[in-house]
């Protein structure tokens, strides 16, 4: 049985929404970080689906770029998070609001 | 020989530059001699150019010399070029001639002044500007000279700037002249827009083809300029105050040369006036009214120089009357004779002031003939000339104007005649008060008429080599003295010229040298006298009668004392019809009030308000917007999400 492309897209949309809502409602920095990863991978899934449906390899190429950039982003992001946790333990994202206007 | 024309302005310019650099080192009196030598050389060059021009046949007496292009911008092209024709050469001759004599006089008059070299720097710069003005080949170069003489006039009026009155008189002259210059500039714009050039010959040659309205507007605006420079109604107010300057300045700039620049300009643009007869009529009326108005004021002034200043305004009015009547030759004729006799009178007045140790109030003089014989004798020649007593020069030139005015309109003639009577009257009054009668300066405390303008002794910088006579206040223990040779020689030369200057042009005979000489410049615009010999003779006789009556009235009052002096010197005339006060009330006060309002209300509220308003707008906006910058990552994420949704909605709405 062949799974229709629209299902993949629906799954990607669902994953993206979960990630977006999670980013907005959660305070834990690590969880927010995982939500971002979830959103990125939802987009990756969309790219791959379209590449398959349209028979265009460009979509898969874009995924590679996203993966590479996401890896770099994880390095920087985790570095920041680690340095925050070194200064104060158990901080939530709302505690780090030094740039408040 | 004509090619030497560039030397005429170049010589005073050289003098100016040398004096500017080395004037202090040359000092008193060598700086003065250098300036005088430069003027004399310019005069000789003018004579050479004049002879060259005489050598040409009548109709070919036009020569232009282009030195270098001055301004080139698109179709706008102006050269530094000179126009040599009978008119400009006549002007150059009398400017340099009278100028040399006055320079010579100034060497004696300014002796002992601490800024002696600087005086001659200005004087030579003035001569250069004036010569550029008259010799220029286009309106713009004339305007350069026009502004140059204006600036020099300002410098020289306020030469003794330690005196408040002198400083403000200079400012007054400058500001009043700006009004006129504004007219001149607009006229130049119009001329360029209409004729596409500012050169005299092509522009004036094209006048006949231009629309009447434009030509009339150009004529009117140029006349506004001329009225400012030549002190005509209603812009004359600066000239009486200009007497604050040293007397040679009054003689050179404010009697003989600069103030005639307006008349010269009107004569130069005679084709424009020929094509706009209404403007010419207006000029005639303004001229004759100025002449009459100023003459009435001169009758009641007590300051020896103020009388002459108002007299100058009055005589300039005559010249404009001539211009308006189409008698351009008569205007130039009167300009030349007036330069002779008015320079003579001013220099004579300066000599009197010098001899009286800086006293200018005529009511404190009297009987000076005995003490200053040369000054007295030459002054009397000047008096007879300006009063219009034949055969002195003023009679011929004034009569030429009155004759032409009569043919324009008998009313103009009548007003001119009344002015002639008044002229004879106030000049006789001056002569009687200064040189005749009792020696009033002997009185220890002479009474002063109310409103009389009493000069304060002009302190250390005062003219003359009597700086040690500090105790001038005690008028009783000093004797007036005759002036030095360098001052009396110009007086004598000018007296001779004032006596025989009429020979240039004798209106009742065929002897019209000046008119024939100038005729090529005017062509058919020149009004030719058509009256018969009988009319001419009757008019001349009336004019002489008017002069004699004027003299007799003055004699009756100021010699025989038939009527009290105070009865004929009403306050109204002493204060010059309160025109200064009127201008003060109507122009200066509202102007000051407007400035006050602008400073205290407009500047404080509107200008400062705008600046402060922008600042507080930014500050308030920032205060409101800082709430957005919460520092919470989730709220930023929300903005991003909302933005993304917005973009998405926009894209969807566009694609549907």
C-alpha cells in the first residue's frame, strides 16, 4: 500500500504546529530548543515529500543544507545554554531577560 | 590712443593696491600724494582717450575694448569690456578731473588724521569703482562699479566711526541704497530675459522691437536704482546724513561724482526712456518735486554742510527733470557744472570748518571773508554759479534744463523756477551767514537755534593739523585762519571752472559744443529745443529775475534783518518736513516690532517648538515602544509566528 503524499504533508504540518506551540508555551530552554529542532525537521519532511512527489532532487538538496545549518545552530545554541547554566542553575528562558528595553 | 582706456580705471586700482600694502609705511602725507598722482595720471589718460575720440568722425565715435571674458555660463556671457563713446569719456574726464583736485585738497584737509593712509585707500578704490561704472560696456560691469562706489561711500561716511552718528549714517546710506540696487538687479534680470544680453549696445539697440510693457518695467526699475543712488524722493534721506563723512568725501562722492551715477545710468539707457514716455514723465516729476522739496529744507538748515547736502539733492532733481524732459545733454551739462560748483562749495565749506576749528554751525560764524580771503572769494564764485547768475556756469546749465522742461510742460518749468528762486535764497543765506555780518564766533556763549545740528568737535581724529588745540570749546580766544596751499589751489581751479564752465554749452546761441559732442549717443531720443529766440530770452530773463529776487530776499532777512530769522526758519523745515521721523514711524518702528515679535514669539515658539517637538516626539515614541522589548524569548517568538502568519495570509489573499 502506497501512502499518499498528502499524509506526509499533514504529518509535517502537525509536527511543525507542535514545535511552534511548544516553543511559545514552554519555559525550559532545552525543551524550547527541542521544539525548534522539531520545527526544522517538520520542514525537512515537507521538502523530502515534495521532492518525491514532484520528482525533483532540489528538495533533498535543501534538506542537506537545513541539516548542516541545524547542526551548526545546535552547537552555538547548546554552547549558550551551557554557559547560562554555569552562571545560574535551573534557569528558565524568562529569567534571561537582560535585554529588556 | 583709444586703446589706453583700460589705464583709466587701472591707475587708481594700482594706487589702491599699493596703498593697501604699503600705505602705512608711506604715511602722512606721502600716501596722499601717491593717490593724487594716480588720479592725475588717470585724468591725463582720459584726456588722451578724449583726444583720440575727437579725432574720429562724428558717427564713428564708439569704441569697445574687451579685456577678458568675465562670466560665461550657457547663453549668459559677460565680458570685462569698456565702452568708449562721448558720454563715457565726458564722465571719465570730469570724474578724474574733479577727483584729482579733491584728492589734492584731501592731502591738506586730512593732514594729521591718524588713519590718513586708509582714507586714500578708500578714495582710490572709490575712483576705480566710479570709473568702472561709467566706462563699462555692459550693465553688470556698471553694477560692479555701482556696488563698489556704494561700499566706498559706506566706508568713507563712517570713516570717523568712533562717532556714533557717523557709524549709523554709513549704515543708513548703505541700507537705503540697497532698496535702489534691488531695482537695478531686477531690471538686469528683465533685460537679460528680454534681450538675451547685458551689453549696452545690442540691448539698447533692440529696445524698439520689445514690448512696451517690458521696456517700461525695465525703465521704472532702473529709475528705482537711480533714485537710490542719486538721492531722489523718496530715497533721498541718506544723503544729508552722509555729511558725517570727512568733507572731501562729501565733495567727491556725495556731490560731484557718485550721486550723479543715477543720472548717468538714466542717460545711458536713453533708448529705454525714449520707448517708454510715461516713465520719462514720471522721472521729470520726481525730479522737479525732489528739487523743490530739498530746496525748501535747505532754507532752514544751520549746519553748513547740511545746506549743501540738501542743495545737492535739489540739483540732482534738476538733472532728473532734464532726463525726464528728454534733454540728456542738458542733464550731463548740469552734472558737469554742478560737479564744478558744488565741489567748490563743499571744499570751501571744508576750508571754513577747518579754519573755524571744526565748527559747522553757520549761526556761530559770520564775517569770515576778512579772515579767509581765498576761501571767501572762491565760495562767492560758487554761490553765483549755483544761484544762476549769468555768466557763471550754473546759469547756463540750469537755464538749459528749464527751457527743455518748459517745452515738456509749463508746470514743470514753474516748479523748476520756484526751485531756482529758493536756490538763490538759501545759498545767499549761507554766504551772508558765513562770510558777512558780525563775527558771531566771538561771542563766548552763542545761542543756538532749536534743532540746529551742532557738530561735536570731532576729537583726536579731527581734520587738520591743529590736534593740539584741544580747548576748542572756548570760542572767543581763537582766530579763524586761511587753509594751507594744497586746499586753496583746488578751490581756485574749481572757482575758475565754475565761472567759465558754461562755455561748454551756451543754450541761447549756436555754441552747443557739449550737445553736439554727445548727440551721437542719444540719436533721435534727444529732445531738441524748438522754442523761438524770443521765448528763450523771456525764459532766461525770468530765471535771472528769480535768482535776483532770491538773493534780495535773503539780503533783506540776513543782512538788513527786516524780518526775524526765526520767522523764516520754521521747525518744520529745520527738521526736514519730519520725513526722517515719518520713516522712523512707518518703516523702522514696524520693522523693529516685527523683528521683536519674530525673536520673542516666532523664534521661541515656532522654530524652537519645531526642534523641541521632534525631540519629544522621538522620546515619547521610544517610551511607548520599549514595552515591546520585553526580553522574553517567547514573546519574540510569538511576534515571529504572528508575522509569519501575516505573510502567509497576505500570500494566500493575493493568490486567491
